[in-house]
């Protein structure tokens, strides 16, 4: 291990323990995207960014602004990002936590993974997140923190994922920190 990483590892460990995320309490849910058979290794490889302290803390800040993207898709901007802005053809890396609008416990989370999840926003990609999340990420820059309100028809639609508490047409909430845009 690189000795220069030890202070960061100690900080992340302390923060994770303080937030109660030292061990997951239930199995991880499937990511919001389903990779297809011919996905490239580069596209599916997670980004090598460590989680920031911000993603380890609850996202309870009041939004700076709320974007209404139509079709009941809402994005609460909690922190603006800087740098290259995501476009509909970008590859992005992000930390996220997803829950149903009626549930308290997340059904999926990258908390504690120490690597951001990488997705392609291109509609033709096999590494694209659910429709509502993909639309919400366009226009954001690295460092942005948002809460995305995804209506059921832009989430999993008729495809219930009952083992994770997601009913048909369930509305979802995603807390997202955008780490990288390529």
C-alpha cells in the first residue's frame, strides 16, 4: 500500500464508523443499470475515487435550487459542481444512495465501497442508469450533490424488484454526488 494514502484511509475509516457504515446490514441491491453481455471492461470498471466526507454524511441540507425536468422528474441541487459538465453522451462516475419515496432504508448504495460507480449516459449504452437518473445527471459538473426525485415511469416502471422493496411504478429518491465526467 502506498504510505501516502494512510492518512486518507484513517480519515475515511473514522468517518464511516462515525456514520454507522462500518459494515452493511443487508445485501447490496443491483445497481440502477443492468450491464449487457458485450459491455467493455473500461465502461464497467468503477472509478478509483475515494468517497468524500460529504457522501458519508446525511444529505439534509436545504436545496440551493430545484430543477423541474418535466414528467415529474425533479432535481434538488444541494451543492454546485465545477469543471466539465455532463452531456447526454458522457461517461460519469458517482456515489449514490437510492430509496423508495416511502422507505427510510436505502435499497442500493455506494457508501463504504471506496469507489464511485461508473455509468454511461448515452441512450444506446448498456451501462446506462435508469432513465430518470440519466436525465438528471446531464448538465451537472463534478462535485455536484443532488437529490433526484424519479417518478415510477422513469425508474423501473412495471418491473418490480420486490426483494429490495421496489414495487411496480414506485417513485424513487437518489442522493448523488457526481465525482467525474468524461
